[in-house]
């Protein structure tokens, strides 16, 4: 009887912890869905480099990727055959006062911004800086980040994570106001390369007219050993697969003299031929894992917006 009561108490305690945790996650997710809502790919500004990448490479396949209505096939960075696909997509959007971005102060104007603190290019640089500063306050930096250099927007610059394994790097920046588009030739030959190809958005930045929009694209990779271990498990029947890497884009669009629309885009890419197998394999992470990843993106985005708010409050003081 004593053992039964002890086990019953432990079970009750465990169920209580699960119930409370689930309620906290649900309420947190509900709040983030309101403050950091998801938007579709058609809600991104047309010069968006990630939108351009996905819009030009559709192919009808099964299954449908998370966050998209159609599949997107891509070649590897150095290849021509379509060896990868975009298995998930998420974009988060918000409007913030231009003054918050302009006065963030974490990254000074470069020569291309003509020292104008309110043009989209400078605002975009400060948005990226705020995101990296906000991310650096999380527990993941304790085991991921190693010898991360100061922020730079030069192609192939190491931004966070471990540069030789699970790292993120700057790919390119673009600016419709100045006619600057993504140029992949700027990536040094000896740099760590993205998992897949990426397209230039030159036509869209040129046709944006007088709209002041700017963006930055970064790429990231998962460790090859981790991806290979999961692929091996898949060969024995595991129904899910791990993405190899992907792209993130940060976009600033001036909608008025006082407001800017800011967007955070995440694109994840998965190998279609793991282990060199001939047939395409469209396995991907389960829906629950995708939603957890979206939640993590919303947390980072919320922290970024709060970072901008706090910075402006300190400046005003």
C-alpha cells in the first residue's frame, strides 16, 4: 500500500507538471501568435531575396512542405541537378517606429548608406544587429557560439554558432533604393558555402521604383555528422529527416516617415538523395517539431523587438 501511494503521488506530481507546462506553452504560443504573427510568402515585399528564390523554383510534389503550398527544388551550391528541396518556411512580420531602428546604435553607417541613419539600408543593419544581440542572451549561445567575431556585413562573415560545424554566415545584402542586389560572386572561394544554390534578386530590386526596402540574407548549416546519423536512422525506418541547413532573411521596408515594416524569414533545406540514394526522399521533420521551430523563431523575433524598445528607452534617458 505504501508503494502504491508513493507511486500515485509521483504520477500525480508528474501529471501536474505536464499540465502546467502545457498551459504555459499554450499561453506563450498564443501571445506570440498575436505579437509576432506569421505571414505568407505573398506578403513579403517583391524584392525579397528568399521570396525570389522560392517563387522561381516551384514543383508539384508530395508531401507539401511546412509553411508553403508547393514544393521548391534546389540544386546544391556547386551542382546543377535538383538535389535538395525546401522542407519548411516561416516568415514573421511586425511594424516598429523608425526611431527605434535608426537610434539602435549597434552598427554604424557604412559608406553605402551615405551616413543617413533613416534610410532602409542602415535600418536593416541595425535590425540584424538587434537580432544578433537578442539571440546572444539565450542559453543556446553557451554551447553553440565559439569565437564569434564582431558584426560585419561582408559575405561569408561568421555571425553565430560554431564556424566549422553548426554555424551561420552572411551571404549578401540588398537595397532597392540604391539598386544593390544579391551577388553570389562576392562569396570568397575558400569560405564555408551554403547547402544549396541561391538566386540573385537583381530584377526585383531594379523594378522596386522609389520604394525604400533593404534586406540581408544569411545562411546556416547543421553539422554533417549529425545529419548523417539521422540519415542512417532513416535508412532503418525512421519516418523523419533532419534539414541540412538553410537561409534567413531580414527585411526593412519604410511604410511612412515614422513606421517601418520589418520581416524575419526562415527557409530550411533538406537533401533529396541522402547517402547517395537514387530515388528522391521527401521525408522531413514532423509537424510538432516544425511548430516548435516556429515557436523558437517567434521567441527570437519577440526578443529582437524588445531589444529595440529597450535600446530606445535607454537612449531617451
